[in-house]
């Protein structure tokens, strides 16, 4: 009776964009007040929907091609949270860079498209939402207003053509075999064994490219994430890439019933490991702070892909926990990068130094986020998420064990720990070069960013600690969502 309510998380941000346009014509102050109140409302609404689904008070809603289940509600809650943080942060950035209200209108539209991407099982509808998000985010990248931003946008859109071709090719094969484009309707025997493996690969690379999966991910992601405004970088890295990863795995999991499933697991897990190592090595070689953060996103996508690839309940739960953690610490780091650029007018980490005395709150938040992203420090959210993925790797039965000093190790955990150590070195080096050492004379008057910028940074850094100490704050909702995704592998 109320199935149309499935559209609410998607429609509300779009309606918010229209109201923002109207208020912008009337009063900038009224527009700003509306944006803060509206994005806070969106987060509370979507978090309540997810909690309601977990408790059983709200059932899955389906309206046409749109399916609001725990996966869609999970992404909607993350999108609306990062949206509230970024909108609040962007008021100062907007004034400094002289952005008009088009920035906020496009941002709200992007929120709607990201939620829609995770709220359907129809591959063509997924693709429509993904490409709409691509075009909108490309416009937002252009707010960087540099030649490099324009070039990054061209590359971003050009790569999107390849993903469209891959997904459309898969859609033709899927419809020819089954008469449907809805992945949730697939049953054993509907697709031939050979086509199942082919479809899995087409959708893996089609949707996975936008998730930052190698080989094409490393071409578009670093320039796109580094050349856009920092608030947009925080959104693209923190959640757009992750929403694409959810779409990727929703499109691939129904084909895990293929007889040679082990080969498929090996391919996807291998790509995850490749992403982990290549991404962090490139980050270590980067001297540009935003590019360093962009390359580390490629590494993070590797962890998430590995967790999803193994397809055990624990590994899927770990991948979802990692997505939530990544949104916090990577979003926080990109927002800090924006504050640093605003204050010292450079992205080169070797041109900074000694900023802890002038920007103590910013430095502490950077250190917390740096330790969290490494996954090597207990009592932080990054450590919890990576340990869950390692545990899931052991439980899945697809890994190799080594015994040393009477202790049994898995190959996936060993590679993960090595990557964590490299990540720790990468970000602690960046922290030292930016905030420690002798203060530079040209930065003597620098100080922490204004309250509007500092509050989102502090909030996200504090949540990295709170969730690391009390992971149960998220565990119930994430385990419920993991159960929904795991069910796709049993179709």
C-alpha cells in the first residue's frame, strides 16, 4: 500500500535541490539555514529507516525498479551523513572561492543519484543512476577552476564510456538469457554456466571501474579526486566510490552460483590485493597531499573488494564496516586538506611544516585519521574493519595458511598487514612533514580553520575513535545489511 515510500530517500534530495534554487534567488541566508536543517533531517530520516529495518518495524519496499532494502538504506544513511558534514563545511569554502548556489544544487542532486544507485537491482537503472552521478560530479570537479580540473573531468567522462559499454553488453546477454534485467529475480538454471562467468566479469569491470578498481580506476580516480574542491573530493572518495562498490557487488553476487566459483573468487580477490598494494605504493611516492589521499582510496577499494570477494558473512560485514570507516577518516582527511590549502595555499607536503603550533586541532584530527586509515592501531575504526576482513578471509575457506612460531597465518591477512604497515608509514610521514618540525616564518600567522570548517572535521575524527572503541554502535545495522547482501550469493 505504501510502496511508493521507497522513492522517498531518492526524491527528497532532488526536491531539496529545487528548494535551494528557489531560496538562492530570494535570500542566501535563508538558503544556508535550509541546507543545514534539511541535510540534518535527511540523515536522521535515513538512519531511522535503517534502524527500523533492522528491528523489523519497516519492511522492504519495492516501487517499480526501486527497491528500498537494508543495502539502499545503509548507503542512504552514509550519503546523508557525509552530505550534512560537507554542506556545513562548504559555507566557508564557498565564500573563499566565490561559488554560487549551483554548487549546493548539484551536490543535493548527487546525493539523490548515489542513493538511487544502491536502491535498485535492475542493471540498466543502476547504470542510469551511476552515469547521472558521474555527470553531476564532473560538474562539481570543474568548480576546481583550473586547467588540471578540466583535464581530469575529460578523463573521468571518457573512462565512463568504457563502463557504459561493459554494462550494456552484460545487460544484452542477461536479457537474452533470462528475459529480465532484474538481478534479484534470477534463479538457478536461468543463465548458462559460461554466460554466468562472462556476466560476472562484465559487471565487475563495468561498475567496478567507477569504484576505483584497477586497471582503469588508477587512470581517472587520482586526477578526479585531487583536482575537485576538497569537499567534493571528500564525497567522491568517501561515498561515491563506495556506493559504486555496492552496485558492483550487487551485480556480481547473483553469479556466485557459477560452478567454477573458486575462479571468480580468485579473480576478484586478486584484483582487491592488487588495488591494495598498487594504491599504497603510489601514495607513498606522492608529494601532493590530495593526490596522496586519492591513491590511498584505490588501496582502500582493494580491502573492500577483498572482503566482498570472499563472500562469507564475516567478510561482507567487514567490507561494510570498512566502507563506514572509510567515509569518516578519508572524508576527514580531505576536509583537512581543504583547510590546509585555504591557510597555506599549497598542496605540496614538503612545502608545509611546523603547523602543529598554529593549527593544533587540525593536527590532532589529522593524526587520529591517519592512524585510523592505517588499520594498524587498536581502538580506532580502521583497525576493527580490517580485522573483520582478515577474520572473514579465514572463515571463507579460500585462503592459504602459513605456520610460524606456532601461530597460523593466512595469506590474505599477511598481505593486509603489510599494506597496513605501508599505509601507517605513508600517513605518519605526511603528518610529520606537515605538522611537525620547525615552524616556517611564512606560516607564523596561520591558525585553525573557522568553526564551520572545524566542526565537521572534529565530528568525523571523534567518530573514528568512538566507533573503534564501541564497534557495537554500528554492528547491528551492518550485520543486517551484510545478511541481505550474502543472500544474493544464494540466488
